[in-house]
């Protein structure tokens, strides 16, 4: 897609949210299928102590990325998409060129500092003599991930969702798969971090190739407006890091690098796979909302949010409730009996994932309309309360306190972000929420009952097919009986999927919706 075509395209055509969400959903499915396999094998290849050390290194990589990116990828997506919407690809190209230079400066400086301190703090930080080498490789992988994420932001900014898919479908499976292979060959934790570094290098080369010749520009964009937008996002990114790893850090600080913390880390990472249900929506929404805001189309923003929240609520609540209902079976099947002790945390976080989903859409919307200071304030306030809850409750409840803190954090972001966003456009956070709760109860209660009756009688592998049948029957029965879904919901999916999948989609629609004519509109 060359950019002289943009002058003849409207933002709604360039940023096709359903089509973009389809590409990004495929990307997330690949990502979380990889993570699913990675963590399942990690729990069997490494000891629980080594799993904890791997979690600490992954948190270190995330901290490096958060500190060195300065929120620039988010700034790139917004400024590129808004200039494309104004038919100004030259300025969009200048934005990309300037931000790449800034990212190289901050990432390079951060890596030099990291290379100096790694040999000094590494052994004591990880509690092993090769800790310095492990930290250095982790920081190198973080530097490459900086650029991979930046180019991913470029691709989304120009509406090139397919290239974002190609990039991520290379990085995630290669970095995790190669790491596991090396760990199996006896390199253990070292093999895991080597996989991150090599996968990042290959994905970076591919990113350069996919971006070459797009938005060519010899000019530079003024740095100040870019930093004015990105610095609050940078602050929010640091806080998001605190959201993702703060509870793990608090548990490690309170109890040390213990096997139980490794189990908690794996459990939390498992629940995060549910984000495949909302991350594609937020990624596709961001440039679309930014383009609508640039052209002052407030009603379009509200309509897009209504659709996003309806579909997200109908997807996340039922699937989260289903996983919560069969948490002991899922945990034992994937990770083994020693991980089952924390199934309660898995169930709580699966149910609370609806807050994470809604909060992600709301904070993305605030960024899209340029209200980055509100994003910073919202995330700061909610994270402070959530981590305080972890610190207080973990002393008495152990890792369960981490789960409670995550619930408080997610709910806080939804409440505060919704209040901030309502002044710009109606958010429709509660769209389809009552029927989503009904559907969640309708599938969750039968699943929990059957799972309870089968535990102790059948192995987890034998229970799963029965539970899948119960889920399918309950989902279809409740959906048809209470008319949960509309034909218009499937119309959105038809816009997103290639025509060759339409016959299968119609069959699913007839099964869930029936053949009645639905004239409702979202």
C-alpha cells in the first residue's frame, strides 16, 4: 500500500477497524498460543526457582523497554494516523523519521548504562554467579524489542495491520521457541534469554524490510510537540509496568525469590492470554479514533466505542467466567499438580479480566483524543491503590493478595478513565453488559458444577472434552433463548473476514442467532 493512495482515501477506509481487528486478532492468537505452549513447557523444563528467575529477567526487560521508549510508539501511531487523515503523508513521514532517531538515542544510552551495571549487580540480583551475563543479554533483547515495537506502531499508524501481523508472528514464536529449544539442550535460563535476543534481532531485520520505502521523507518533525504528547504516555507506561510486575516485585521483596512466586508469575501470565479478546480491538481503534478526532467527528468516536464495548463485554465476560469455573482442571492439565494450589488466583483474575479489557479501551481512547495527561493521572491513581492493596494483603494472604490488588487496580482504571473520557465522547461502557453477565452465569455455573463432579473421577485430559461439550451446549442455549447476539454483530465479523469464511460464519450465526431478521443497529 503506497501512500499516494491516501490522498484519495477517507480515514474510515484506511483505518477499517473490523478488518484491522481481524488481522490483530490473528496476531494475538499466534502470540498467546505461543505463550501458552511456552509457559506450559517452561514449567516442565525449568525448576520453579528457575521459573522465578526467568520472571525476574522478563520484568527487567519490560522495565528497560518502558524506560527507554519514552512513550514514543504511541506518539508515532497518533501523529502518523492524524496526518494521514489530513492527507499529509510528508509530515507523517517526518514524524516517523524523527521518532526513530529519538528512539535510537534513548535506547542506545540506556543500553550503555545497563552494560556497565549488569556485571556489578547481576549475581546478587538473581542469586546466581552468571547473573551479570543474563542481565546483559536481557538488556540487549530489550533494545531490539524497543525498535520492533516502534515499527509495529508505524504499521498500525498507517493502517498496515497485515505487516504488524507479519512482524509479531515472527518475533514471538521465534524468540520463545528458540529459547525453549536452547533450554532443553541444557542452557536452561541462559537459553531462554538467548532466544529473546536472537528472535528480536531477526524481527528487527524483517521490520526494516517491511517498512522500507513507506512514508519516505527527508525532513524532520519538531521534537517538542512529539515529546509533549509522549512524555505523559511515558509516565503512564512506567505505571503500566508497575501494574504488570508490581505485585510480583512486592511478593519477591516480601518473601524472596521463592518457588511459590514463580508459580504465581506463571498463573498471572496464563490469565493474560485472555487479552486476545480485547488487545486487537484497542490496537485497531487507536488510529481510527485518532483520525476521527483530527477531523472533529465526535459522533464517529462514540459509535466506534459503542461497538467496541458491546463486542468486548459479550466476549470477555463469558470466556472469563468459563475459565474461572474450570480453573483447577486447566491449571493441572497445563502446568501439573504442584501449580493447582493457586487455582483460586487464576479464577479471580479470569473473572476480573473484564475490568482490564474495559480499562484498556478507555485509556486507548483518551490517548487517541490527545488527553495523555488524564491517562497518566488515571493510571497513577489506580496503580497506587492497587499496589498498596497488594502490599497490605500479601502479608496475610500471600500470593492471593496479588490477585486482589489486580482486581482493585482494574476497577479503578475503569471508573477514573470513564469519567475522564465522557467529556470528549459518550463511551457506552455498559453496552450489552447485562446480557453479557447473563451469558457468563449461564455458561459458568454448569461448567463449575460438572467440573466439581468430575474431579477425582477422571484425569484432567479426560475431563476437558466433556467440559467443552457442556460449554458449547450452554453457550448456544443461553444465546438463543435470551437473544444475546444480533445479526448486526455478525455483520461486523463479515466485514472483517475474507469472503471464503463467510459460509462458515453464516452457519455459526444461524446456530447462535437463528434465522430471524434483526433490524437493530448499534
